[in-house]
């Protein structure tokens, strides 16, 4: 849970830092991802990032 809802999550360019690769990995491994704000309408207190993975047989 991220407590900075005023800043939407964005995938940055990969670099040599040891942090900041989370959305890059989520985008690479998922079929779809996004985020939801937590809390009442105009005063959210956080956000949650979600991802969807397709599961099934490969033809």
C-alpha cells in the first residue's frame, strides 16, 4: 500500500539503482495492471497496485 495517492504510479526507465523496478516487473509479468485509490472520494489516504495474470492451457 502506497500512502501517496496524489502521485499516480508510473513505470520509470530501468537504471542501475537497487530500487524502483517494481512496476517494470509487474508490467513484464502481467497481462494487465492498474491501481485503485483507497478512502473516501476526494480525500483518499492511499492506493493499491493490482495485476492480472492469464492462466490456462497453451495451444
